[in-house]
C-alpha cells in the first residue's frame, strides 16, 4: 500500500490568499522531490449557507510518497528548509502519516530538526 503524508499549513490571523500562496510555494518545492504526487487535500462539501472558503483546507496537501525509500526524508528536508525560510512569520505545520502526527508551531530551528528527524526514524523503522 502506498504511503501518504498529509501536510496542513496554517498561520494565525492570515488571510486565505496568504495561506494559499504559502501552500503553493511549498507544493512546488515538494513536486521537485522523488514523490508520486502532491495534491490539495480534498475537502468535503460545504454545508448550505457556509462560507465557500475553508482556510484549513486551503493549506492542506496530500503527498503520495510512492515506493521510494528516500521520499519521506526528501519531503521532510524540503518542509524543514521551507519553514526555515519563513522568517517574517512561522506558519504552523501538522504532518500526519498513518496515526502519527507531528505538529510544529513555535519552535527553534534545532527543535524542528529534532522533531522531523524523529518522525522520519519512526516511519523508516516500520516494516524493517
């Protein structure tokens, strides 16, 4: 079964357009890695009378890792580097694979590196 990683990007108080722009930049970088696809995470139908735009869905990506052993590591490296370049504001990130969730919001670059490395190790150990 193909492994998939969900990424949810958010930024407190950000307009939908900003979240969409940030997500687009991240998606473009992720597509340069050894993954099968990076697509917007499909959302459900909006209930009648609800706002048409859900900011949490705008920042949601589904990364299909394919069969590559190194894909998860590449994706995490890209996300970490991208997050590090967001100097004016640090978007919050939520990575979900299987039942494992990694949330990054206010953290030092060292804490982020440690958390991402642990996340990759947990998923690299599965099936070995």
